[in-house]
C-alpha cells in the first residue's frame, strides 16, 4: 500500500472515531436531559397508583330502578328504567354519596328546559327511585338501600344501605381542606361495569381556572367524568367533589338547555351557558355529608316504624247483586213485544 493510501486510511479512522465520540456525547446529553423527566413520570405514576389503591375500596356500584313520569303540552308518559351509577362510601354506617342528576326532577327540567319549544309550565318531569341496590367492590351480593337525602344546590344525593351484616367499610373523609392551584393535577377513582369485573381505575385532569360565583369552585381541563365522586390531589387527600353547578341565570341569547345542551354533550363540548362541571371544595361538602348522615338516621327510623305498624285489615268486598233474569222474548211479563 502506498503512503498516500495509508494516510487516507488514517484520516478515515480519525473521522469515524470523532463521529462515534460525538454520538456518544449527544446520547449522554439527551439521557441526562430526559432522565429527570422520566424519574418524575415514574414518581407521578407511583403516586397515582397509591391513590387508586387507597380509595378504590370506597367506590361502590349503585343500581337503581327509576320510575319517570313526563308530561308535555298536555300529553303524558310513564316508564320504568334501570341504571347503574358509581358512588362513594362517606360514612361507616353505609351512607353512600353520588350524583343526583340522573334522578333529580329539578335538575333534569333545568337541563332539558326548552326541549321542543314547550312554553314555560308546559313541560314537567318527575323521577322516583323505586328500588336501590348497592354493590361493594367486586362482590356478588346486592345490599338493599334507600334514598336518604339530596342537595339540589350541590347536585348530590345520599343513599343509605339498610343491613350491612357486620361488613366493615372504608369511608372517604372531607376533613382535609386543601386549596387547589391553577395547573395542578388531580385525580378521581371510579369503577367499570360488572361485565368488566367492576375494575377500579383512575382518571386525571388539571385545574384550569376558578370561579367565585355562584360559589367557589374549580374548572378542569381533562377527562374527569365521574360526577358525584370525590377528587383527590396526588397525595391522596380529598380536595372536593366533581359535580354540576347551575349559574341560576337563564341566557336569552343561547340555547342553554334542551337540544342545545344535548348537542354540546354529544359533541364533547360539555355543559355551558347556565350549567357547568366543577370541583366543589371539600369544606363545602363536609357539612352536607353531616346533614345527610342525620337525615339518613331519621328516614331509617321512619321506615322501621312503618314496618312495625299493624296493617289495616282489608275491607270485605261488597256482596254482589243477584243477576236479573233475562227478559223473555216479546217483552216483559204479559206485555207485547215490539221490534225496533
């Protein structure tokens, strides 16, 4: 090999070595930049897993048989339907909190106001829970329950399990009053349906804003859709409840209810106008839970009293009058028949 060829090979070796060194340096820089972000992601994932493990036992499935009576423009219709909702145990006695929207006549009328252009007072709906069952975690047993209380302002309902048969529950508390900051990540815990083994899961979102009227609440940017369930920070502390808040103001320039609201929901636009989804602070919910606990005890006592009261004896049926003999052809006795 000539001297020139040897020199060319040396230059190529130096060039390849330089490129390899440069590639290694770049890889070190990239890994050094990404490593903290990956570590933070792993840490956040661990915290979310801890939130799920801690609060999943409190999430229950509520099965409701609902009777709906609706009237519009003089026409009425009654029907029975079945639904499954997710609720949260908020007291060891078996008190369960959930959203009241699916069976709240007032909230449904507010959301559906203007449907079909019906004049005010010409549209009405009444929804009555006929039967309520509660399923804890992934059990097969369905526990009887009754509607104990509702709060129309916070759009929350509370059902009370009647006989726990010694079952120990893990209620969610609202003692920790933590404020949220815009941009902060929060999570909620819910469950899938029976077909998916009632599997618990978490959803996350970020606080995107705050309102002061009609009450203090936080707006969300993200995928929390479990209305009536608690919301947690990444430490697992209960920061509030996701629910609907009515502004109390009817917007004349916008179809804020009826078909317009329905279309916003179907197209992913959420609620707007006079209705929106917000996180209500824990301190506002705590008092409502206390009142619901008292009311549940009162309703339980009333129900027990009704069961113990002797039933009134059934009144005997009035004797039936003897059937009159058929009139013989030709009219009455001794009379002349007359064809018409």
